[in-house]
């Protein structure tokens, strides 16, 4: 670094955060978009296609066969894998050093969120295992709830590898 750059902090930190890394707003946008698409995928499946996939009956006792997303109802529980996979991929993308969650305190926040959310998911599943009918997503996943909880904890390790 030249004397001029070292003496003027504005020149040396131009476009960079306090940690010295430039924030990639494209990466932040991609990470947020992927996670939001995952959440939306699960929501659309639950609200529009799940009743057709599991053969729910309407109030007249006839099978619900009309849906605007027949391809999504054909995937059945694979929709949860796609949705949760996209959410976790978004979190993994967000753990890069060029995003606010990938450096400094953001790493701790992301790591603790993933660890605690995964733990809470598993504990909630075990506590409500006798009566899962009141929890829509957990009702459909059954034993796969353990995979969801452990997968969130595994994503927490992607943050843990960035912790300095």
C-alpha cells in the first residue's frame, strides 16, 4: 500500500467493509432469492397442490382432482426436499466472506441460527410426535423431520468453518 493510500483510509477502504472484504450485493441477492424461492415452493405446494397429491376429499365427499399444478402434486413429498434444499442452499451461499453473514458477527448469527433452528425443529417434532395433525409441514414429513433438523445443523457447520 502506498503512503498516500495508507494515510487516507477512505482510499484504502473504498468499496470495502470494515473487515476488508468487498460486499457482493449480487451474491447477497442470489442467496436471498434462492432461500425465498425455497420458502415459496413449500408454501405453493401446501396451499395449491398438496390436497390433490394426498387425495383429499372435499365437503361433498368426492376426491379433489382439479389443481392448477398437476406436475407439482405428482412430486408429492419431493416438494419438501426441493424447498428445504433451496433454503439451505441460500444459507450456504450467504456464508461466503463477501456477504454480511459470511464474516464477523454475521458468521456467529448464521451459525447459531442454523444450529438452534435445527435443534428446535427436532425437539418440536419429538414433543409433538403424538399429535402432529396441528403442524402442517411436520405432519407431512413424519420421520423426515429428523433429516430437516440435522440438515439445518449441518448448514450451521458451513458457517462455523468461516468463524475466525
